[in-house]
C-alpha cells in the first residue's frame, strides 16, 4: 500500500516598501519549496508505512525461515537487530521510479519487544543524505534528520475498515534541507494523520504544535531566504484513496512574518472547489496580504 500525498504550503518575504512586487519572488519560491518537500516526505512516509504493513518485508517478515521480499522500485532493503532495536534499512539506489531519482538511506527502527500495531508504538525514521531529483520540474534537494511516528490508537492500516479510525502522529525537532542553491535550513514538524475508511482510505491531516496564541501549527523554521515562517493548518488537509491519495481539500496559513498568507487547496483553474480531476492538476489559491494592506492573489497548480 503506497500512498502519495502532497501537503503543500506557502510563505512570504519581509520587504522594506510593503509593495506586492517585493514579496512575489520569495512567496513563489518558498511555496514551491514547501510543496515539493512536503510531497516527497509524504512519499517516504507512506513507503515506510507500506513496508511495515507488508509481512514479507516488515521486522519479522520471514516466511518459513525464508526471506521472500520483492524489492520495491528503486530500493534495496535489509533488516537487522542491534543495540536492542530491530531495523529496516532502505537504500535508495538512484533508479528512476515514477519520475523521481533518489539516492541515500532511510532507517526504520523500534525496540525489539515492541510491535507497530501496539497502541503507542513509536517508530524512529532516520534520513541520511537522501537526495531527491524530480524529473518533471528538475527540482533537487537533500534531506537529513530524524522523525518519529507514533501509532496513537494502535492497529494496522490493513484492518482499518474494521477498526474505523487509526491515528499516527509525525514529529521532528529538526529536518535539515539543502536546496538547489546550496542553502541549508532546518524545519520542524508536528502533525497528526487520521486514517478513516469510507469506500476507500481517507487521510485527514492537522497540526499539533501550539506557540503562544497560534494553534494547529504543523511546520515551522527558516526558509531558504533566511526568514522565519510558521505554518498552521486552518482547515484539515484531506487526501483520499479514490483520488489516488491526492490532496483534495484543506487550507493552511503562514504567520509570524511581515505578512500573512492563506492557501486554499482542491480548486479548479478558476479558483472554485472541484472534485478529483483525474490525472489533471488541482489548483491552490494563494492570498497574500502585506502589513501595508497590499493584496496579491495567485492560482497555481499542484
């Protein structure tokens, strides 16, 4: 079960004059950075979930003492136990898979006595020099860092139709991202993914972090321009299986900057809500308001 999601966010730039033009370049670039980083991390997270669900790959996935794993595209997978941990080691081998070329390593680990389906089970995801090249837009970036997944409710996604709801929390105190201009920044993550079933899987994402009076924060840090940002989810982000696990609705807002940005998802090219457009793009509406009251609006595909 490989899920593809795209949690897309936008940002903005501090400017001296308050004019819309001064903000547009950073707004566009940071929006793209957030969109592509979030999408690629969703892919990695969902691949990790799929490996845990697959009995032939998971920690104890030998069948009659024989390892029958069939390697997913672009991955070499091995398993070991050391220092009281059981681990799945994923090496991305540079193969072109669905328009992305990846190299580097991701390590999934948890205590020997723990099972992923246990309530409160914690999986540690360590990302080491994971370089991602997107062939569609030639974007390249490299990620390092550590994340934790907590199975809040317990249960496996293969049993979702029976269980009704499964909740996973995802957090990181610092993901290091090196962008294609050589800039390296750290972003923090705190979000909740709630899985429900209604003629297919529905994933609803909300933010978990609170800072002062700002709630629902899912990501914060410094963008490639050196300016801080805080992203909160103002309307839950929804991915559905019947739309190939694409982001079909939701809204995020950026605060703690020289201006506020509100981004709405699940729209058509005119900015109106739409149903799943097949393989065609959804659109997001970006509304940027500067401290001086200047407003800039853009509708862009994602």
